[in-house]
C-alpha cells in the first residue's frame, strides 16, 4: 500500500501568521506580531471580535508606528454568527487587520 503524505495547505500556513486578539494587554499582542516578523513572516494578520476590536486597532497602530516593523496592508470587517449557550444565534462584529514587514 502507498503511504499518504500530508502537506500543509495555504490555510494552515495562514493560521501560523495570525494573532488572535483577546483580553490580554495590547503589548502582549504587539510582542506576538514583532516575534512573527522576527521569525521571517512577511505578513501577520490580527483577528478580533466584539470588544477586542479596539485593542486590535491599538496593536496595529503601535506596530505600524514602530520604525521598520510593519505597514498596514488591508483591513477586513465582517459579522460572524455565534450560537449562545441557550442555542440562540448572536451576531458579533469581527475585524482582520493584515500587516506586512
């Protein structure tokens, strides 16, 4: 029998260059982005939902204003539908900010 080899898809590669912004302080996410760039990533995407959107914007601005760290490539906004604990659908705003080295 032939062995099946798994290869990384584009999606798997993109996930490694994503920073999901949550409840931590902004500088924790800035460090994550700078670390990604330091490891050779050409672009990093910040993703956030709901109340974390403003923190993601802060992180993008801090990284963008640091000399030589990153430039803003694109901003995508969307609405995601999530199910609550009691099964009702809930719409939450989301943002994806793509920064390039």
